[in-house]
């Protein structure tokens, strides 16, 4: 990670779970990290917690369902820190809604999980191009649900559709960076169930075999640490002993 020392990373969904742990690991590895999230109180707590570490932590209150918010946040990063070298698209929403469910829930999931990712990537890459960076990296936190057509599971069909979109968009973005000859690597990291605020309902349903946020943060460090000639395009992470059938039965 030495090559990223002093470089700027933007992490979305930074107030809890994977995003919070990712901010911690990147700062401890010497990066200047800007956390985007809605809950300013949580961001302030993280800011205090990371004072005195090798790197530095800043935050911007951002609603990823608002393009205006996102543009303002990236403008702040550009003005203040003059660069974006790494983007970790982590913010995600799961609403218990199936294909006969609530339209507002569908929109929030797609706006956050797909459109928000894409706008953030566009804005980060525009800055990377403008300052002519030598190495850049976009990391999308995806899901195993974005790779397989899982037998019917109550209330997650729209969420899985957003993650299938992330799989497609991430690979297309990687191809686009190659076609444009830009030194920007693109990675999809697809965990199984992770213990976060978003998955608290899974624990109530008896799903106990879950990953920790640190497991995903370490996968991000792994992808970033590879030499520039290596693009870790896809990482799928499952809990040891993961059994899809026993997982599914909690939802049907």
C-alpha cells in the first residue's frame, strides 16, 4: 500500500459497516480519505476516532439519491484536496420489497445501488483525467446476489436486480477504461452476507454464518495493493461453510 500513501480516496456509505471499516483501514495505511454518507453524527464520530492516524479523514454529508449532492461533494474534494485517486462505491440500500412491492422502495434501491455508483464513478474519473493521474482505482462493492439467479427469496428480488446491474456496469467500466487507455483499474468485490446494519434482519431470521466488515475492507486493500499491471477484476467472498440452500430456506 506504500504507493497510495498521501493519495486521496473517496468512500461512500462511510458511516457504518463496510464503508466505516474501509475508511479506517485506508487511513491507517496513510491515505487521505473522504467519507460520503447521510448521517453526519456518525461521520463526526469516525472523524474523532481516526485523528492521529497515519493518514487523514474528512467527510461530506451526501445523499446518493441526489445527483446535486454528489456533484457538490466531488467539487468540494477537488477544491480542497486537488485529487481523487481511489473511489470505493460502497453505499447500499436493501428494502424488503419484491416485484409487486412499493415503487419508492424500488427507486431508492436503484438510485443508491446503481445510479449513485455510476454518477460517483463518472465524477471521480473526470477528476482523474483532468489531473492526469498515473494510477487510479474504482472499486464497486457488489454482492454474490449480482452473479447468480438465486431461487426465489422473499423480498430481495429487486435488490438482486440492482446488484446484477452493478456486475454489468463494473465490467463495462473496466472495458471503457482500457479502450480509453486510462491508467484506472476497476474492481468488483462481491461478498456474501456481511454483519452490518443492513443485514440485521438476516440475524433475526436465523442467518448466523456471516462475514465481518473487516473481511471486505481487507479485500479492498488486496485489490489496491496489486501492482499497476494487475487488475483484480472480480473478487467473490463467501463465509466458510456457506450453504446456499440453508440460507434460502430462511426467506421462503
